[in-house]
C-alpha cells in the first residue's frame, strides 16, 4: 500500500504504508505509520494505490480473469505537529489493484 499526501506547501511523494506484503481481513481496521520527509502543510488530498502480491507457491489462487479489489472507506491522517486529524473519503470504496485513487476531505 502506498500513499501520496498532497498539502498546502508540497507533497510527500508515494510512501510505503506497509513493509512488504500484508494479509487483509474483511471488516478489519488497518493502522499504518508513515511520514513525509519534509513539511507539506495541511493535507488537502491523499492519493492511494496498492499492488496485489501473487503467492508464487499457490498458482491456483492467482486471479487470472479478475482484478483483485479491496474496500477502503476512509483514510485518516494525523499531523503530529499540530495534533490535527484529517479525514479523507473513498471515491467509491472498491479499489482495484494497480490503480491510483484520490481521496478528498470530508465526513464519510
């Protein structure tokens, strides 16, 4: 999973929100820690993307005729300096592997 935080004074560039592959479970809330290398100001939007990791030892699980999807409702960003939380809403909830999605601020 990767996020690019776009703020009032710059952007982070795509940062890894996970350390390698992770298993996701339906209904589970994921909490990830990542930080921009330099201040970006108040976060205006978040770009999010993820890649499907094929298990080489389980070819019967490979999605040959479909694109894997995950459901993401919201992304919350905590500015540690100001202790302000920014909430960003999913464009449609169902996110396909390999695509980039833009999350805008709001109350989801």
